[in-house]
């Protein structure tokens, strides 16, 4: 029993560190935040931090991994619902719009992170590219169900609409930004659906 409790404590501490880092990294940036502040705000010891994360970069990668898993989970839930591709794309777009209108929205965590890690060989940069490639591939697969020959450029168009909405959503009225984004996605879906024989 004591062994289980001991095992549970580091797990809770790791989650507290990750939650604290996610809040601060997303709200203030990554480079501007030191490990000492995360340790203090997570209420753990320095030894506990280093037991879970050998260095700050490991924590940054864990933060991005958690963000990636959360987004994948939402998108995979939409796909698992078995909606027709146009409706699945609309549902993904609606989920993006909801996140843009959420309290404390500060843009895309991945675009924010890659702006701080411009070296394409850096593990953080690579983690961002891996996430973005998965998202593009997922949208491409959905688009291929609507218009196989035009799927790739349509998926890139969707991702660019999303990127623009994420960037503008923290600068301007998020409701108007989301209306524009959703209109753009709807136009994209209809344009590609119209290419198919009825």
C-alpha cells in the first residue's frame, strides 16, 4: 500500500508541473519563463522537478505533447462519430472556433512555440512540425472523401484558414474572426463538393 502511495505522488507532482508549465508557457511564452518559477508555482522541490524532467526542454516537449494529444483527441472524437466528411470538417472547424473564443486564448500553442524555436533541427521545432503534419494529413483524408483530386490543396487551404483565424483571434474580436473562418471553411467544402458528379 505504501509503495502505491509513493508511486502516486510523483505522478501527481508531474501533472502539477505540466499543468503549471502549460499555463505559463501558453500565457507568457517559453523562453521568458525559468524552471525556478515553475517549481515554485507547482509547489514541488527542485529534486522532484528533475526526477520527472531532466531539463526544461523535456518539460517543453511534454507540454507540446499534451497539447497535441488534446487536439488529436477532439479531432478523433469527431471522426469516430462517423459523420460524412463535409460535416466532420465543419465539426473540426467549430471546435477550432470554440477554442478561439475561449477565455485566455493566446493563439496556437504550436505556432507560438515554433516562433521561439526557429532552428528546424531543434526537438521543439520538430515536435511542432510533427503535430502540424498530422493535422494536415487528417484534413487531407477528410477532403479526399469530398474531392480526391483537389484534396491536397484544399487541406492546405483549410490549415491556412485555421492559422489565420488562430493568429487574428487573439488580436481582434474573436466572434467576428470565427464567423469569417467558418464561412471560409464552408466555402471551401462547397467548392470542392460541387466538383463531384451528382
